[in-house]
C-alpha cells in the first residue's frame, strides 16, 4: 500500500488560514464548541460536495466560462465582505438574542459554493493528483478525501477558538481578536480576484 500525496496536499490546503478557518475559530470563540458543531459538519459536507463536483468536471466547466467565473467571484467577495463586517461588529454571544447564532449546517454547506479557497484547492488537487479513475469514482475519491480531512481541520479550529475565548476575558482583548478575524476575512475577499 502506497501513500497518496493527495491527502497531504488537501490537508495543507484546508488547514491553512482561509474563510472557513477564520469563521470556525471566531464561532468557537463566540459561541463555544457545542453550538459550532452544525457549522463544522456543514463545512465538512459542503467541502466534500464541492470537491466531488470538481472531480466530476464542473470545475473545468466553470473555468471555460469566464463571465460565469467572474460573477461567482463577485458573489463570493460580497458574501465574504458581509461576513467580515458581521465579525467586526459582533459582540460576545448573547443567548437571549434570537439572531445571535452560529452558522447552521445548511448555511455552512452553501457557503462552500462561493468559498474561493475551497474551489482553488479542489481544482489544484484534481489536476495535480488525478487518480486515473472514471469521473464518478474520481469525484467520490476527492469528496471523501476533502470531507474526511476537513472534518478534523474544522474540529481543530473550532476547538482552538473555544480555548482562545478563555484568554479573551477583557472587552479590549475581545475587540482586538474580532478585528483581526474580520480583517483576515476581508483580505480573503480580495484574494478571490488574484
């Protein structure tokens, strides 16, 4: 049995900072680990679907229509900037406010459709580490690699955010943390066009 380098590439691509890492860390800090679990599961599932579709050929189809690709980039940048603003203006979680909640499972799944980092890593993985399988099997190979590895990545970053919340005891520390998270997320919106 040989080691498939796809797994190391996928792990490195998904573990490094990007929109999901930033949002999960901030969610863990704001809402705690237990309330962030639907977000974690939604990211893992959504990344699996996105990478599976890329392996089935949709990534190449998107790249062949520059106007569609540009439109998706605009939508992605707008959504990411809106989330960055939400982080920047966020206060500590208040369980009494109905709109003050982490991402739901469905919201996290849907975000992967406009998450430029996931598309970039999935496109790179499908072209750099092809398995030489028929399209459906290749799609399943990529989906399982991305989803399985990303589940552990998401668990780590949500737990890190939850642990970090213990250090954010003052309002000033909290504000600095949320400003840094918002700025990093806003920067990833700019990266959509690079």
